[in-house]
């Protein structure tokens, strides 16, 4: 099973919040007689007009989740059925992320052992029907430090870096202090290190360990909101970070971004969508050259009518390329400037 980083202590949530945010879980009993609840959690991603979004419930405080039904022939079948019921739209691309099974994830350490099996799904916002509870939220509302399209957010240098330095210095011995700071520098691209857009989970876990986000304080019965970013119930923001890290890595070598695009699009729309997901700008000419070399798209013969200035050509994804490029992959030219 793929994952990134090391697991941080799992944040707890209030029972009231958890009951609203999560659908009923399937309860079974382990060989030792302990109760175990199992559910499926979905990280559903869309990109609309250059804005990456995720589907949330409970006013944006939780990811959609549903009970695992043993009647389904597979976990993915269960997830697809549940999402289609909730959104009215069958999922296209789906992959399993990780199984979260830390005790106390729901905030009740004495309650049943909660197991959540998480999935990443890609769709389009205009293909998901109106729902009583689910709605779309901007993913940078939860991880504002991850959007570097306009350069590094100023609060990283003004707020996060000083707090991380203080946390590193609070370690009991000089070797531990150096180890902590090295982790901070690598994770947040400090001390002239490059920013690695794929380290979403590691950054979240580091902020949690340093006690700089609300979930960290919640686990100890206190409020902590040093760093901006919308918190989520239980460990849903950790699950979300896992999904975003996976997608950022995936778009560099597999053409999954086309699952998020309309049937016809301009190359600029495609580039803006990739930039939105990566949180980084792309080199425009290298990106277009890559599209030509890899033959990922083809012209439709039509022109976009809603562009400013000269009409832009419309393209569509070449579905046959999936088989042709299954081994070679596609490396996107993320800008380092």
C-alpha cells in the first residue's frame, strides 16, 4: 500500500462533530472480542476555472464517508455505489489511498476501533448533482501554505518559519534540535532548499507535531490555531493531505488530469488546471511542447469563443494514448522559478 511520510499522532474530534460529519459505520467484532467499525472515506477532486476543489460535508468540516457493506463484491464497488447515490454521478478514475486504523481516531479512545479505507476519485464539478449535505470546498482553504503559484505565501516566512524554529529549539538536546530543524527545512523548503510540492502530508504532520494547527490542540483538549487553514473533524485533513500528495505525484507521470477536464478545452485551460493541482506554475512553452511530443491531445478543428483576444484552438484528450503511454509515462515541466 502506497503512502507518504510517517504517521503523526492522530487528532481527536468531539463526539458531536463526528456524529454529524460521518455516515454510520459498519461494526464487526475482532477475534479478541473488540468492536471494530469500518467505513469508506472519499477524497473527491474537481478543478473549476483554475480552482482545485474537494467534496466535503458538515459545512466543509469533513470528507464524505459511508459504511462498508459486506454485500459489495469489492471495496471499490462499495465506494462507487455510495458516491453515485450521494452525487448522482458515476465516478471515473478511482484509486485506493491508504487504510487509517489508529485507535482514538474518532475522539473516543474507549469506543470501537475505527478503520477508514480512503480513496481518491476524480470528477468534474458540473457532473455532480445537488446534494442536501455535500458541497465543494477549495482545497487551499485547508492547506493555504501549499499554493505557490504566485510565489511562496508570505506567512510561511513571517509565521510558520519562526514557529518551527522555536519548536526545533525546544527539543531537549542539540542533536534533536538539529534533527528537528533539518526536517523543517526539507519539508518547507527552508535554508535555500527547493520546495517539493509532493510533501503535502509531511508538512501537515510536521505542523501537527509542532502543535501549530487546531487538530493538535484538540487531541489535548485545548484550542490551537497558530497557522491559517480550515480544520476538519477527526483525522480527515490528514486523509485529505494524503490524497493531494498522491495526486500531485500522479499528474507528473500519468495523464489523470484529463479526468478533470471537459471534453474539449484549450491548452491554456489544461495548463491552468495542472498548475492549480500542483500549486506551482508551469513553463508555458515546455508544457505545449510536451503535449505535442507525447501526443496526449489532438485538435478538434473548433475554436474557443469565450477567450480574450485571438480565438484559441480547442483540443481533446486522445484516449488511445493510455495504452501507448502506459510504460513511458509523462513528466510535466513544473517551473522552478
